[in-house]
């Protein structure tokens, strides 16, 4: 059963991999209650968000749909195995003003201990996507540590070719 999103006051939503979440489109887009037709505005923005980010959702293995339950428009997100901070292009500004943080279902303190414990032979692959506003303080340590390992690996490869 999908969990309801609680307003974060920010421009992103956090959920776990291989999970489902339903969030109010009006809350996600920070639409005011004073709009004459809040549901219509929410539905238009939701459909535009889905259309503009179709390739990003596909790359990240995320299904996103809009739905109306008779009272409000919601965004329904279903994640796959991809984890990380995923920027979403705003239907209003055309910039990465929104985003998703998809965290692993099983918590872990760092990528080194996690990889050793579960026996992974390779580090997660970084998707080539831009950052989204406000994500700097909200990126979990496991995302940062995977990026640091990737950069150290690239640095060591570069140093190896110069010797």
C-alpha cells in the first residue's frame, strides 16, 4: 500500500528503492490554496512534469503517473533498483528545481562497509544528471561515498597512465 507523502517544505521527495509513494501534486509544486481551480493547475503541472522528465524517469527506473481520486491530484511514484539523488526538470522554469532521493531499503553507514557486507563486486554507477536546488544538504552519505570512490578510481587510473 502506498505511503502518503508528508510535506517537506522543500522541492524534493524521499522514498526507498522498490517502493511506491503517492504525494499531493499541489504540495509537491507548492501551489497555494487560493487558486481558483487547484486541481486543474495541479493536473497540468503533474502531466508536464511527467512529460518533461520521461527520459530521466526511464534512466532511473522510476514509474511516475498522475491520478485524481475525486478530491485531489496526486503523483504516484514507483521506484526500481536505482538509488540516488535524481533531479527533475520543473514544468515552470525548465530547470532542475525538483528532485527525488531514492534511498536503499536496507540502511548502511557507508559504501565500503555496505559493499563488503553484501558482497558486491562493483560500486554503484553514477547517472550523468545535474544537481537539483537544495540537494546539497540532503544527499545521504551513501550517495556521496559512492561518488568519492568513483572519483578516486578515476584519479588513480589517470595517475597510472602518467607514470
